[in-house]
DNA sequence: TATGGTTGCTTGCGTACTCAATAATAGCGC
DNA sequence: GCGCTATTATTGAGTACGCAAGCAACCATA
C-alpha cells in the first residue's frame, strides 16, 4: 500500500527537475486546461485534487507568482475567485504534459500489462467513492 | 489514484482520535512488536516505512518522549542506535491494533469482496519493486 | 429588512515530512 | 599503522500540507 509513495515521489522529482512543477502544480494546470474558458472556482479545484481550500490558496499563490494562473472575480457571486490559466500557463502545461505522461506511461507500462491496468484502475476508483459492495460475514 | 489519500486521511484521523497516534507512529510500534527482541535499527525502520533517516529520527523522538520506544546502542556497531519497544509501547500497540485493524477491515470490506482484495494486493505490490513485466509496443 | 445559517476564501499556526550538511564509526587497501 | 570511502544517525532549513478561526457575501425565513 505504501508502494505508491515511492512511485509518486519519483514522478514528482522528474516533473520538478524537468519543469519546476510539483505534481499538484501540474494537476492544477491540467484541470484548468481542460475546463471551459480555462477557469475554475478555487473550491472546485481543491475538491478535485483532494486538498483543503487553504491548501489550494497557497498552491495557487505559487502558480500566480510564476505567471501560470491569474485570479478573476466571478460576476454572479462575489465570494468566488476563479483561477484562470494564462497563455504562459497553457504553454507550460503543453511542455510538461508530454514528458510527464510519457514518464507515467513508462512507470506503469514497465510493470503491468494492459488488462491489469484496467483492473487496477477499476479497483482503485472504488476506494474514493461511498458505495459499499457486500461484506461477507466471516464465513469460516 | 488519489483516492487512497482520502481513505488514509480518514484512518489517520481515527487512529489519532482514538489513541493519539499517527499511522507512522502505529507502524513503527507494529514493526517493532513483530521484530526479534522488539528492536530494530533506525535505518531499517526507515526503509520499511519509506521514510528518510532524518524523518525516522524525528518520528522516534516523539515515540521516545511518549515512552513507547527506547534507544539502545548496538554492541557490534557503535554507529547504530536500536529502537526498542518498551512495555508501555507494547501495551499501546495492543490497544491500538485491534481498533485500527478493525477500521481498516471496515474500510476495505465495505468496498471489496475477498478475491478483489487479493487482486488489488497483488497488483499494488508490484508498484514498489523493480521487476518490469513486458511492455508491448503500441500495436495500433 | 433584520437575522441566522452556509459557502468561498484567506491567514496564523502547527506538523510531518524532505534534502543538504555534519560527525562519528566501520571497513577496506596499502 | 594511515588514508579512503561507505554507512548510520542527527541537525538545520525549507516545504507542503491540515486545522481552526476569521471575514465577506449569499440565501432563506420571518
């Protein structure tokens, strides 16, 4: 179960060395890049990355200072501040995405065959949700 | 893939609320409890928990202050300092183990059936090691 | 339109780590 | 013996978070 920590650390180190981004940085850019108008509410971003709102504030601080993300107010609700991907951020994302995805591919492709990856993804996806399967009472 | 973070955080919170231990604390006690003479070298403990040596120093600082672990020098090699589980530590481990393992069981049993757990464990165990499977070149 | 609860975001403070530097010991070749 | 390098542990500095508290804006109810 701890195995993933080592793999994650490795990917993080590569991403950081190649592009100066942490995995969290990268995922913010990625989600913004996929979002409509390249913008998302900070709270939604936090939810997707499984961070707290305060964690997201500080994560975005760094990306704003780097010029990859801008803040924009939301006309409909003056509480919310959008995080908007800048052109520089989009370019950075494109740079980082190819090498990062290639590294992820290497990591998993080196260890699993395709149908195993499918199985693993299906199993892991259920750890996040709240739908229990059925729990057999200890039969023996 | 991030799903595990949420589950881990939940377990950590329960363990911390019930017994005042972090998961790392608990795992140290557990490994020491399973070790011969209830003692291990700090560097080996660090390797098993996937922490650095410095992380282990500070983790054990806390457990020493709490009285669960003692330091003992190694007669054969004066560089190494053993971490030794005290009687208080063993008692704490027994306390925490039952409730913690029950919570882990709940978490997984609620989501997976038995053969799925086996599959998941088998797949995840391969993320840590260094033995590649075979990587098919992109056929299509 | 007051009021009270909820949501979005930020800030202060604490924690659990990492990495780099340091020191002491071990063990090697000579 | 004497240097060399590797290993073990600790320390200092920095980082990436979480939690609790706070503020402002929103919303519902009266």
